[in-house]
C-alpha cells in the first residue's frame, strides 16, 4: 500500500514538472506575439505631424508628385506611379517604409533622412494596418516666413524719429517745418513754388472741398475782410463743424446703393460736386447738379429739409455778385 501511494505521488510530481516546463517554453513565444502597450500609435499625436511636416507639401492636391497623394488611408493604399505606398499583406515591404528608411532607390524625404524615432512611429503604424480616423484631415505644415534684412529696413517698420528740417534758400517762404521739406525738394529740381493764393481762392477751395458747395457772398466778404493771422484756421473750423460737411461726405455712401453700375470713386465725385456757371453779362449764377446727387425720389422732394432740398434742385441757388467772380466765368 505504501509503495502504491509513493508511485502515485511520483507520477503527480512528474506531471506537474512537465506542465511547468511547457509553460516556460510557451510563455516567451506567446509574449512575442502579443504587442506591448507602448506599441500602440496615436495617429493625431504621432503620425499626422510627421506626414504634415515631411510628406504633404509634395504629396497632396492635384499636382502630387509621382501621382501619390498621402492625404488619407485610401490614397496610400491606392498609391501612385510606383504602386501602393502601403502593403497590408507585407507591411515591412511597404514602399513608404522603404522610402523613409532610405533602403531603396527611392528616398523620401529626398534631401534628409527622417529621425529614427519618426521612422519607428511610421513602421509601427503601417504594421498596425495604417489606421486613419474618420474625419481627420491632415494638411501640409506651413513653412515659417523668413523676413529679409531688406524687408526689415522698410520705412514702415523703422522706429519713428523726428527728421532734421532741411536747409533752404528761400527761408522767407517757409511758415512751418513742413514747408521746408516741400521747398527743399522744389529747389533740388530747380523749381520755385507757386505764388500764394489770395483770400478768394482760399475760401473757394476750402468750401468746395469740405462741403461740396460754393461759399456765399457774405462768407466771402467776411473772410476777405478778416485780417487776423488765424483767419484761415477759423474758416476751416467753421466748415468742419458745419452740417454741410457731414452731408457732403455722407452723400456718396447713400447714392452708391442706388447706382450699382458706378464705381465708388465716380459716385463720390458726381454726387458731391456741383458745377456753378456765372453769367458774364448779368453776374448771376446757375448750378448744374448731377442726377445722382439727390437721394430722394422726385415725388417726395417737396417734403425734404431745406439743406437736402437744395441739393435736389427744389430751392433757388444763391446769386453771386460780379465782384466775387473776378475774371473767372466758371467755378
């Protein structure tokens, strides 16, 4: 009986030992077939940046080199002139891996080999079946703009500094530093400045430019008689605070919506300026206003404010005195 028990224990121990030996022999093989956790590749974090920085500049769009587009999994499986870029049956023989490892006649990128860590990422990705998440679009990485020294020296990018006022010959003509810069350019070309404008010319220019209307005889008389040194500055302040100034510069915007075939510049000119012709014999004046200067329909012009009605031709024009026209027959 004792011998029988001993034999059974011996058989049990032998079987247990055989199982342990088999487990040790099969264990490593099983571990080799099962990839470790760190073998998983994140497409967005690892693969996409490599493709964007090194591949898609040449292999995307209608003019992809070698007819190979690398903008999606289907495009890689389709391949280009040399065939599919990825082989699912033999991933280690994929054209993409051979090219990036520079082990084939085709070397990509052509100038420099990718870092080994990037090659390893692409290898693991291809062996995993080249998964490309739905909806993920990868585009070529924009190259950093290199600014040249010439571009940095462009005047708009230089530090602001006050230039030296140039010396001029006709110092009496200079009333402020800006005049000196203008006169210096004129003298360098052998030119002389035009004679100063008289009071009548000044008020006409300023009033037309800012309001689009001629100055009245009373306004002309007041400005001509004003002998103060700041008479012109006071004239400009009065015109800038006048409602006519806002109406003149607001009118091009209002009329441009009703004149689609006109360019903005043409609309601004025709809608804001009037041609005033003075009769040589009677001293009276008449104004020819363009049709686009009136923003209101003809049926409603009778109810317009006086200022707008004036622009629409529903009120009388001011009569200019003969002395205000000097020798000119056209304003």
